[in-house]
């Protein structure tokens, strides 16, 4: 295990995040273990920029899972960390939509913004075609825990519709 140092106030913040998210993290781990998928759990930062600064990954390997409210329900979009969802392309795909409010994200997925995992969502999931081959890192149900998994296995487990949806 690699070690790291933090100021006591930063560690308290991490512990607070974990306390709030621990059931979601356990759920992700149990579900992935049950599917016999090769994955690792790792500490992550709250933002793509912080993640890249503190880990040996490129921005495009960090996978954001964003929740949108469409006219007929919610959807999730997996997007590389170096890209944004193109709202016009999204509208062409699903009609009028907007980014879900944090309270809607929590109610619909059980996750909090910054820790939305693409695993076990009961809503349609779309994935940007720009998600790179090889190792990627989506959230693991927490703002401070992520999953290291191969793109192919991520797509196999999540079953997203892969679309050209990012800028």
C-alpha cells in the first residue's frame, strides 16, 4: 500500500466523506466482487484536477458520471474527465434535459454529487465514445473512493449505450 500524508483537518474531511458514503462504497465493492470483475479500489480527490495532481493518471482516464433530468426521467452520462457533455448532442439524443440538482441526484441514485458511481444505476446510462481504452477510474460511490477498472470491463458491467455526446 502506498502511503500519503495529510494535514489533520484534511484527514477529518476525508473521514467525514467516508462516514457519509461508506454504505455506497460497500455496495459497489460487493456488486463488483459478485460479478467477478477485475478492479481495485483507490483513494481519489473530489475534482478531476486534484485527482490528476495526486495520482499517475491522465484527465481522460478519470470518468465522471453525471446525472441529467430529461422530460421522461433521469439518465446518467459517463464522460472522460477532460471533456464536457455537449448539451446540443444530448438534446438530439434524449430531448430537452438539464443537469440534475444535487438533491435529485441523491434521491434518484443514492449517491452524492462528486461520488456518483456508474454501477447499479436504475436509469439509462450513456457513455462517451471518447472514454479511452485501458485503465479508467470512475467514482466508487464516494467523493474520496474510486474504482480502477479496464474500460472494456466497465462497459461490460454497466452496459451503457456508447454515443458521441461530448465536446
